[in-house]
C-alpha cells in the first residue's frame, strides 16, 4: 500500500447535456482547468454505454467482461482524474439501473448522457500522481510521483 496526503482545492460543477460524451466532456474540463488530481462524483442518466463488469479470469492479466446497453439507465458514479502522457484521464465506476435491472462497472467503452448528468470535480492539491502503464496488468494504473 502507498498513500499521499493532500487537501481539497477547487470544486467544479459540470452540467452535461443530452448526447454529451461523459469521458470527453469531463476530461476537457480537467484539461482546460489544469486539474492534475481530482475525485469525481456523477449523478443523472446515461443513454448508452459499454461497461467493464469484471475480469473473465481471477489470476494473471485481466481479460475484461464487457456489457453494453442502449436503453437509458439511471446512473450514479464516483471516480478519479489523474494525467497520463497524453493528458487528463478519468477512471470512474458507475451503477446503472433501469426498472429491476442493475449493473455496476467501469464504462471504459464510453458513455453517452441521457437528458442530464451532473458531475462534481473536487480538485486534490498536493497529490503528485499520474497514470503509467503497468506491464503486468496491461493498462495504465495510478502511480505516485515524488
């Protein structure tokens, strides 16, 4: 385990509209505002998404299990923003619900807003970290930078 101690900086509230891409929109705000570390909270609706709902295997390099929907779901999510070598990258996990159906996972294949998605970005000051490729797992993971 590793950890760092920081403090809360700016708070930014983002209103995403119908058909907005969740990742593109939030990452654009983070880039414009030069937010290097943040937590993210989201609530609203998503029209369609591709969601990683877990790894196929429980050992070795994870093979993602992906589920898709395009029938509009209520959503609540929490995540983080840290930069990689290309810019800000959001990592968010969301719960998606419609009637009695519930799915929880990471919408890595993207997500498109239905009606509205309210996103709160809470900047974390004093946390020096970035996303770096982890060869063991095959994707970019949070890495502290001193």
